[in-house]
């Protein structure tokens, strides 16, 4: 165990996917961990929006994009992560997941527009947006399957992302 009585300040965090504790003396680790928590809060705010309204969808998109940007910032500015959730592979997957969530909200906004009429252009737009959402979730799977992320990503997440990819692919066709 580290000698905490000698003037060193240790930062302890728990991996968000595995729950395994990690302790470091570096301030960079603390900064990355705090930013990770901020990004996680953005994801929570995004998921709690009223997605039955245009305003709620806009707010959800904004928060998912803020989360993606924060995860991307961590990826670009912090190396040698001591925990799996701060590792490059995991952060890239989280960026892709947040982009997928944002795309899905944009698709839901397009569906709202369809309720106002059955314009052929709106149907085409819906099909194109569904294809984009499917591609976004395919990117999440690519960022997961061939990396160490698959070992710590909850199986339910993986299954849900696969279902969403196929659902939106079918909607696009």
C-alpha cells in the first residue's frame, strides 16, 4: 500500500465499467477523472430530456455532443490511463456511443416532422437519417469488438447497440 504519511497526495477513483479501484499521485489522473465524470453527467442529462418535444430533443442532442466532446478531449490530452475507462479504446467507444445517441435524437426529430404530413421528401430524409444512425451504432460496435473494451463493456450495452444498428438499418431500407 502507498505510504500516505510522507506528504504525497494520492487520488483514488473507481473504473466506471468494472468498479476496480485505481490510485495515482498524478494531478493529470485527477483531471481526467473529473472530466470523465463531467462527460458522464452530460450523458445523464441527455437521457433525461423529454424526447417527445422538439426542445427536449435539441437539449438531448446538445448534451450527448458535449459528452462526446469531453470524452474526445480526454482521449487527445491524457495518455497512459491507469484505469480501463480512461483508456483510449474505451473513450473512443464512448465518443461513438454519444454520437450515435445524438444521431438517434435527430432521427426522432425527423419522425416528428413526418407527423405533420406524409411528404415524400420527409420520408427520404427519414430513410437517410436512419442510415446515419445505423452507421453510428456500427462505429460503436467496431470500437468495441476488436478492442479490450469488449471485456469490460456490459453485455446488455453490446446487445442493445447491435439491436439499434439493425433496427435503423431496416428502417433505412
